RNA sequence: GGCAGGGUAGCUCAGUGGUAGAGCAGCGGACUCAUAAGCCGUUGGUCGAGAGUUCAAAUCUCUCCCCUGCUACCA
C-alpha cells in the first residue's frame, strides 16, 4: 500500500567519465549503477526524474593518450564516447541525456558562469611558476613530473607525491626532475592564470554542510575536515589549447581547466535536454524546474575521489553564481577493489565492461554490485563471489521461486491464475501484507541511497515466499485439496508480482521478462511502485528460467584472464 | 605527517547503550513442485588491543595497532 504523494522533481547527476579508456567494473559500482537504481525507483514512484551525465572530453589524460597514439584529442574522445554509450545500453543505465563537454552549449554555459564569477570578484588573475616541458612544449601537471624525492631520496617520485615514502611534494622540489612525457628536463616558467576564490566560501560552505546529517559519514566527515583546514584558492585555467576557451581577449593559448568546467556539465546537460526533442514539452526554459525551483532535489552519484569537487568546489561555484540549487545529497561510493587491489584504468587487472558483456548478462553483475556495493567502505569484487551470488541468490532463491510456481500452475491449473477462496488463510494474508509493506521500507531505503539494505529487504521477501510454499506444499495439495493449492499459487503469484516491481530497479532486464510471464501487459514502470495484482483467470505464458546457473569454471577462466591482463 | 572511512563467525557483510546477527561454506534432517533449486535444525566469534564512563558498551570517551583512500596543477 503506497500513500499518494506529490510528485517530486529530482535531478540525478552522475560523474563525467574521462573519455580516455573503456569503463570498468569500478565505474559501474561506484556511480553509474547506484544512480540508475535510484533513478529507476524514482520513476516507478511517479517522480519527475532527469538523469544526466556525459563524457569528459578534456583533461590531461585525454590529451596524453592522443599524443601517445599520434592522433587528436577529439578522435580519442569520440572513440570512447561511443564505447560509453554502448556500455550504458548493455547494462541498462538509463540516462535521459548522456552528452559530453565538447558541445557548443556546454562551452556557452561554462563561459557564462566564468564571466559572472569574474564580475562578482570570485575570480582573479595571478602569476604562478610552473614546470614546462621544452620538448613536448607543454606545461606539466605535478604528477607528470618524475624525479628524486627530496625527503627519502627515492628516484621515481612523482611531482605530487612520493610512492616510496608517501610524502606530499611540490614538483618544484624534486631533484633531477624529468618529464614523464618526453624525459626532458622541465624548466620553470611563469604564467598568468585565473584563480577561484575558494577561501571566500569557507563559512558559507560550513553552514551548508553542517546540517546535512543524512549524508554518508565519509562524505560529510571528509568535507568538514577539509573546511576546517581552510580552503586555498585554486587556479582554474591552464596553458593548453584543448578545452573550453576563456571568454576574454588575449587568452588564446589558455583554457578553462577540467575540474572547474566538468562539474558545470550537470547544468549544461540539463539545459541541453530541456531544449531537445527528448523533452516532451520542448520548452527550453524547463531546466529551471531542476535548478531554480528550491523544492527540486539534486543528487550526485560519484566515486569518493570526486568528493571535494562536489561538496566544496561545485557548491562554491554555485554560491558565487547565485540562484541555483546546491546539491541535496552526494552519496559517493568508496572503491570497488579487484581481489583486494584497487581498480585502475591505467594499471589493468580490472573487469572491462564491454568485455564482460560479450560473455555474461547484465543483471547478475548489477545484482552482485548492489548487494555488495562499496557504500560505507571499500568492497571487494571476486569472480568467486560473483558466481556464488548468481547461483545461490539469483538462480536458487529468486529465479527458482518464479520458475517453480509458474511450472506448478502451468501443469495443474491449465496455465491460468487459479481462483482463490473468498477468505484467505492467515499466513496467506500475512505474506501479501509483507510484500505490500516492503514497498514502503525498500522504497525508503532506495530514497536514502541505501541500496544494499534495500536489495536485502526485497530478497528477504523472496525467502519468505519460499518458506510459505514449502509449508503449504501445493504439489501435494493439488492431488487432495485443489482449493488449498489454488490459494497457495494465487498468493505466491501475487507476491512474485510485487517482487518483480521491488527488484526492477536492480534487475531491469530479467524483471521485464518475469513481468510478461505473469501475464501482465504494459510496462513495469506504468504499474507504479506497488504490487500490481495478478487476477484469477489470467492466462500465463510458458515460463523460462530467468537466470543461467554458472559453472565453477567461470571463476578459474576469469581469474586467469585477469592475471594475464595484469601481467601483460 | 595531516585528514577521512574501516577493522564483528572460515568468507562477504548487517548491527550506534540492554542477554552477539544474516547469507555462503561445514554438519544433521524432512521433503521432492522447481535450473539437485527450496525448507528445517545445528557447529562456529575474548565484536583489532588496552584503559575509562555507565547498573549495562560491538555501540560513548581516550591511547595504541592494522587496512584503504585523500592530501588540493589527476579529477
């Protein structure tokens, strides 16, 4: 039983992936999957949801990859942008718009924000001394410089940090510095840049974050700690030619840098969507509904490495600009580790998503990553656990429940939903009540982005249904008490119907199949966040298993694949 | 070094003041509709270490140890 409610307006913002490589399992677990589960639930609930993100086409990694391949940043970005779109399709990540930072609209929005912040005195120009690679003819970010650590003497320390002793460094301190791009010795050069006056927002940010007691402890704690230490102004421009141009004369060789510009993508994507054919009203001003109506919720799904940009820098930009909604929540996930090691685009040893889809179905990975999501601490992915969850939980507990009930009904009741008695037995009514109540509890969990708990709550109902069936043994009753069996199957089919909707946010592909096997027409989403009743007499199509049981050889095969990848 | 998160059964993890929990693995049992799945029972933990507060602490305070991440020109 769900209570009627006013539809909410919710913007689901998801991190913008660097378009410099394919996506791996860590991306999915960290941001894209939780965002999609959340958005699917909100749509089922009848809320007005817009889910946006896009490829980050700028940034050093894209440029570096292009140089390594002897091609252009545009070509690199285009290639991986297409890969991302395929990945979303394959895993059912339902963006309303997945654009990129390489659009005229985005550039316009970024420049408008830049100009207003400059006008208001939140940007200022100052000179800074940087390392320049004379061979590659580029200024070097700290981490692209290597040299001898001034603290421990380790040769191979990066400009930002020494991997040997863990010290935080300034690239200018390194002894015998060399560029990681060309091996050349970098030279010092002064350059003028625009700085964002973050220091001006410390108190305002503190007052904003302090009451957010519903934020995840690691997100809120990290943010408050950072504010306590005090914010330093940051340069938001770079000496580059690939990026958003500065909207002033005389800065042709400089660009606005990604960390300032990419977060603005949430706003520019909303504007792009509003003006596009995807918006039913075709009213370009609709972006206001998500950004200037204070009742709208904006939720940001990101990995923990992205927290400062979404709880400090982006809010500061919004405060400086004025009149736009600040983030409601930033449910950042921790990391997904691969058999104990951190997933990394560069280091390998990861499960690449396009590769996964060539061999397996999307729902089992969606399930596994929701059940074991890195919500409070890092979570480990192992193929052993993947196979176990698939076989024990999806196949055995849930898929088998559907299959056994549909099979018994098909064989004994002419493939039609049996007629229940006028009054249901107490245990029958209790089970139906339990499913209906789960819509409130599971829904509340998803709304707070406690997806692990939500999924667990739904799966407990599946377990209760198995217990109910076992206790009432319809396979026996069908021979000596048909009415008893009819009641059991009628009730269980209805419980399954509820479970299909409860599980749909996590398992959209298999739930769509199960939905039709229950004789329902239309979409699950149209049915809403409630148990869609299965009516007596409805014809049931022939059932088929929802999930495939996986052989243990999957574990050894995939582990060998990972090992080969890490070695090669 | 600083900051943050975490350290609970063999494994993956719930559990923020009131007699230690789930799933899996192990062991035993009853059933047989179902992808040999499902169900019942059971073995197993000095809740990282120590001290403190309390009638009572996994849960609050302090110290220490270990793991992970961040430390702001990677985003």
